[in-house]
């Protein structure tokens, strides 16, 4: 159970960055940490002690493999995380062009 | 698995550095350290597909972060402003949520089958059927493209939507420099 | 952004073709070794991004970059959807595995999995390259 608690701590560091920081780049770093923690948690669930990767190499091999279903779910989630981070950073670039700052306390008035 | 715990401590330490440090370039590099240690942990739990994708995606994320930072501001973040009552309120809400979440997750982890002993009811059926009927050697590819192909179609749609979103937000009408 | 020094440019000229070939190898052997469509696609995108980072975005025709990556991404997505609809045309179900399965451990085996890997590889590679062009390498200035 100890590796699961490590994943939860990484998840809480990401939520701390999203809730309390004032710079948009720090908020984007928090989202990225959140994605890494959840993917790691899923991959750790399917581990079996003393087993090999789920790839056959000979015709009649003893079936001693780890669970392939959590790996299949995480494989697409990693690439989707990159798309989400890119979308957040493009919004940050646009905000900097209009307001000349990254502080979220000053991005409140509608630009005339 | 002593290496797994050492890498977890390195990842948590680099995460704290990435969130708290004042220089923006240094926090982008610490994010790269977190991603790299997660990739090595993927190798230790016998998942080579995930390690390949995680390394390249983490390098691309750091490149995009550094590209954004060098284009807009070279200076550091805003920490010289005075703290209002809202900042302390946000930290209090976070502390409340963290205690709540930790308590319920520790109660839920007692129901999980434990680290290293998964229940493989459906997975044993997939492993046998994937080898004898589909005749593929890589079982993860057989799962994502034959047993669960519909989820891959959904992922392709999400990636397409995010690319359209980025290209629409950053569309510039003007002349070149 | 500006380009880099002479050492980086020389090494990039030698290496970018090999990285592209490695990406194609990982896509093609997706059903035999670890890898598959997603891993090969991001490696192909990384080889193009290396080319732009080393030589700078001054001498790069940006309009053609957007045009070609849009074409390739749409072709990849439509190819994946067409392969999935083919099983419906034959009357059995969506995503049915209709090609012959072949022998074990050969390159042309296991049904529609190599074709699906190719479509996804093209799609992911072109999409990530378009994202990088828009965020970090654009040269337009806004018209006031």
C-alpha cells in the first residue's frame, strides 16, 4: 500500500499548485503534475510480483504476465495529457498579449 | 522493490521544487525531472510501451514550456505583492480538502487487493484469447486495437479537438516580421 | 527563434533521418515488440521538431507547414474511421477483424492491427507537430 500513498502525495502537490498560486505558468505546472500522478497510480495497480511484460516471445510460453488492461488505459491518457497542457498554455500566451502580465489578480477587467 | 521507493521520493522532492521556486525556467526543468522518474518507474513495473511514450511526451512538454517562457517574460514570478485575506482562505480550503481526501483514500485502500497481487479475472481470458485467435505477440496492442478499439477512436477524437482548439486560439491575422 | 551553433546543425543533418526511420520501425512492428501507433507517432513528431529547433524558424515557410500537417492529420483520422466502418459494411459489427490472421510472429499477421497502427501514427505525429508550430515557432505579429 505504500507506493499508492506516494501517488496520492504527488496528486495533492498538484492540487496545492492549482488552488493557491497566482501565476498562470505555476497553475499549468500543477495540471501537469496531476496528470503524471494519476497515470502512475493506474500503472502501479496492475503489477504482479515476479512477472514479466505482457509480450510473447516463444510459441509455448508459461503465462506469467502482468495485467495488460491498466497499461492499455494509460497509453492513450499520456498523449491526451500533452494536448490538455498545450491548450492551457495557448490561453496563457493570449492573456499575456492582452494584459502584459501573468498575474491572475489583474486579469479581471474587460479590455476596452 | 527498494528502487521504486527511492524514485518516488525523488519525484515528490522535484515536485515540491517545481511548485515553490521563484524562477520560471528552473521550475520547468524540475517538471522534466518528475516526468523522467515516472518513466523509469514505468520500466520497473514491467510496462515498456508506457515508458517510451512517457519519455518523449515529457521532453515535448518541457520544450513547449520553455518556448512559452522565453517568448513572453524572462523575469521571475510575482511574489512581492502583499498577501490578502483571500490567499490565506485558499490555503485553509486546501488544508481542509487534503485531510478529507487522505482520510477517505486510506479507508478505500483497504478494499484494494494490495500492491503486487492483482485479481486478473478478465485479463487471463484476454491473454489466452489474444494469443490463440488474434495471433498477436504484443498483448497491449491487441487490447487497445481489437478488444477495446472504441476507446482508441474516442482518444483520436479528443486529440483532434485539442489541435483544432490550439490552432483557433493562436490564429494571427497580420504580416510577418 | 534563432538557430543554434554549427556543431548542432551538423549533427542534426546526420541524425534527423535516422530518428524518422526509428519511428517508422516502431509503428510497423507494433504487434510484435513494445511500441505501437502512439509511441511511433510521437517519435516522428520529435524528429521534425528537432529540425526546426536546430535551424531556427526564420527560413521556414510557415503556411506550408500548417497546410501539410492539416492534410496528414485529416487523412490519418479518416483512414482509421474507414477501417472501422469496413466491418459494418460486411454486415457483422463495428471494428470487426476481417483480414486473415496469418502465422505467429510474422510481419503481415494479426488482422487489422498493423493498418490501424499506421493510421494512428500519422495522425498523432502531424497533430503534435502542428501544436508545436502554433505555440513556439510562429513569426506573425498581430495587426492593430
